C-alpha cells in the first residue's frame, strides 16, 4: 500500500491548473492514487489532491457497493456534455465533512488515456458522470466551493472545519 497524505482545502496546490502528464510514466502515480483513494475511503481522487500537479485522476464509483469499476484517467478531456443537468450533494476528500449541492451536466463523454496508453471515449451517466466532472475540476484548480452561488459558498465554508 502506498497511501499519501491528502491535501486539504484551502491548500494553494488545490487551486492550480495541472500540466498534462504526456509521456511521463503514470504507473507509480496511479498506484498512489488508487491506494490513497481506497484507504480514505473515497470514490475518486485527483493527482493534485496528493500534491502532484499532473492531469491524472482515478475513480471507482461502485466499489463501496461491491462492484469494483476502477478507472485511471490520464490527460482526460470532456468532449461532450448533456443539456440536462443534475444537482448532487458532493463530498470531497480535500474538504472533509462538507457536502455541497453542485449543479452539473447529467451526462458526459470522457476521453482519456489508460495506463496501457490506449485512448478511450466513454459516455458516463449517473454518479459516474458527476464523479468524473468533480475530479476533472480538480485538474483545473476548481473545488466544489467554486461551483456554488456566493451565498451557498459562504454557508458551506462556514460549515467547514479543517
Ligand atoms: Ni474532490
């Protein structure tokens, strides 16, 4: 197990736009991310949350319910979003104890590179679509607080005790 400390908001590294991983090796980073995410325990984790400012995230939305669906997404892009939106209470391992009601497209198409170098495109719906957008936001220095109205943000920040 290679569990790394998870940065907590407002650590400034969580507000940085991450750089593409490109041809750099991904195996060790992805292993750290999965081990840290499962230990947390969480359903998604982005590289900046362990202090690595690279465009990589992992997610597994089903493991807590007994269906492991691990994805390691390298240099991901959201190439389509639905007009239909969904409002979801989102937690974040970097903002423990806070659930923020975030409005996002209900479905997306995510394009990313896998650990084996294959480029795949997947249509994601339901919680997987929300999770992928949440993790993708981290790669652009965006956290759930940034998706709220000023009033909702003030309330959520007030509820946050790091
Ligand atoms: Ni998060």
